[in-house]
């Protein structure tokens, strides 16, 4: 329990040295103090705050005036479910927000402390890393033929990963003008949403509209059960192994793999 009256000069000095943006408001949600980091942040945000000419203009303003009574922040304050932690985007920034009540020496609520940590760079790096992982875990690769693509599916598939897969598949099919696309399911461990199995067949049909034949291979017994359970009928031929699908594509192209003659 944090008590307003117990804040000594040393406490305020300590908060001034912190790298987080700290705002203190009274019980009516009127701002009464901000630290130096918060002043610097507000200075950067002044172009988005036309009613404020200087960071110190915030002192005496009510949080409702800043956030608006329809904002998620105001809903949090109204519900009084403290302490509250959340990640919020605002004016191009991403912030970890912490809000808690302050109490006086008698235990009566006497105000609020708001700590806003700028995690924009960390969030951008996290999103960049996630994108790299998605691209690495969902490759669309060329095979022995210039007009064929191979999509090895690995790990757990949820809606987000499937949406990323669909986007990459359609992009690569249009870009390469592929006539054949082979999906290898042998590396799939989990399909989190059973409804996604129907989406794979829809994707096959969409690729067909682009002029490419799609083949599925490497189904595990669990995936076969999922497709059967959801009454998903695969219209194209399927194969137990990737090599069989490759041989079939070569056959359709009038080609075959034969041993090299010894000289």
C-alpha cells in the first residue's frame, strides 16, 4: 500500500532519477506531479496535444481531459480494478502502463500513481523477430522444376500462422507463375483450431484459380482424422511422402528421374 503522506523529499528525488515516466494524480484524477522523464515525454507529444503548450500545463488537468471518457484507460480507472497493467499504443508509441491507488496514513484512498514505460523499440524488435520466425517457419521453396513450389509446414498452426501462410503462398504463386504447389504436412504437430483444416482446402481452391495444381502430402493419422471429422474433401491427389508428389509432378511434365548411365 503506497501512502501519499509518506512520500518524503527523498522519495520524490528518487522518482526523478527513474527512467520511467511517472504521473501522480489526486483522488479526483487531477494531475498533481510528474517526474522529469514524464516532462521529456510530454514535450515530444506536444504536437499531438494542442491544448498544452508546456509539460507543466498538465499539472491541474484531469485525466479525463487527456484521455477522454470513452477511452479504455478511463474505463480502467472507473472500474477501479487495481493494480492495473497493460500495453497501450498512443501517438506512435507503445507503452507498458501501470496504475495503482495511493493511500494516506489512515488507509483512505488519496490518489493514483501512473507509471508509463516506453517500450516502443522493444515492441518493434519483438514484432520484427516474430516476423522473421514466421518467415523461417513457413518457407515457400522452389523444387527441381522452375514452375513448381514446395511448402514444408512445420510445428503448430493457428489462425495467425495460417493467415501468414496464405499470404506467402498467394504472393509466391503470382510472383513465380507456378503451375504446381506441394504442401508437406509431415512436420505439422498441432492444428489448434479444427476449422483451419477446411481453410487448407479453400487455399488449394484459391491457388487453383491462379492456374496452379496443388498437392498435399505427409498427412499424419491425426490430421487424416481431423480432415475426416470436419468432412473436408481434398479434390486433388494426395501422397504419403514428398518424393511421391515430386515424381507425380515430373510425370505430368513428361519427365522422370532415371539413373545416370555409367561411362
